[in-house]
């Protein structure tokens, strides 16, 4: 991400902390931190350099869009980061389902129906090929 996007996200996080965090005091002070500063307000090279547990668990979920945007900056192996292949969208009915593999495209109910249709199509094509062979 570019620096402008990072700064925009930082300012949104700071605004959320100032307006909604119970431990945030004027001037960027925080009751929970040893240094006395709110970790959201501290500028670091990397975005996830400072993570306040109280802010992550109690304040940030109030703004789901900002939370998704912030979690993109966390390392891939971070426990808070969403796993993209854990939840899929069914190609047939459009409902969300828990994937068992990264190639799964259908929910359990639609997978059965899709397999039946594919089986019918394969059998129909096979019978058509057999008929053509018999007529020749």
C-alpha cells in the first residue's frame, strides 16, 4: 500500500480511539500503556507495529470496514488476520459456507446436485457417442 493510504488508515484509527476508547485521555495519553501514550497514536515504520489489546478487542470491532482495512496490514500468520480460504461463496446458490479445501466451489447441498447433473451430462454424452458409432 502507498503511504497516503497508510496515513489515512492511521488517522481513522486515531479518530476512532479518540472518540470511543475508554482509556484514551487528551493529548494521546492511555491508561493501559506503560509509556502512557496510546499505541494508535505512535508513528512506526510498519502499520501493525503497535497493537493495543483493549483497542483491538473492544473499540475496533465497532467499525467493521476499518477493522478489515487494518487487518490487511497484519502479517499473514497473525492470529487476528482472516484466512481467505476458510469461507467460500457457493457458485450455485450464492450462500457462504465453510470450505474443506481451497478448490471447493459448492456448499454441501449444491455439491450433491451438481454432481448429479454432471453425471447425467456425462452419461448422456456417452450414450450419444455410442449411438453415433452404431449408426456408422
